[in-house]
C-alpha cells in the first residue's frame, strides 16, 4: 500500500508491519486525510502483533495530521492485542512534544526519538 504525492509519501511494508511517512503533510481537514486514515485503519484491522510508524523523515505534520495520529493511537489501544512503536527524529522540532503527547492516549506506546 502506498500513497504518493509531490509533498509526501506514505507506504506500508506488510512484512514488517511498518508504515513509513515522509515529507510534509499539510492537508486541509480530516476529509483530505481520508486516504491516509484508510491506510492506517487497514493496517490496524489486520491486527499484526506490532505496528511500527516510522516518522523519522516526516518534516511537517499539521494539527489535522496530529489529530489523525491521535485517533489512530486510540484505535490501536482499543484493539488490546496490538503493540505500537513510533520512530521519530529529535532533529525535527514538532516531533518531540507532539509525539510524547500520544503516550497519554496509549501508555503502552513505544516512542523512540533519535
């Protein structure tokens, strides 16, 4: 599964249950995020033992995108049998604070900031 535009790329590697988000997600509202939400929901619904979100090359994510990630974390938490790891980058300013906030929604989340 892959979504690719001039600004961003999102792909899912089923073998490793890893979703890679790259570029800048500046979509307007949840309607424009619908294809991304669908991809993430498909991943969660397949219920792999562990889902990895690799955001190390996601330079920008607006508030609608952060809301989308929050809802995804809640969905995965509600599954109860799926662990989630988020890989981020300390060198990208928005990630430190925003990704740590996801721990409030999903305390079992593994957050790795390099």
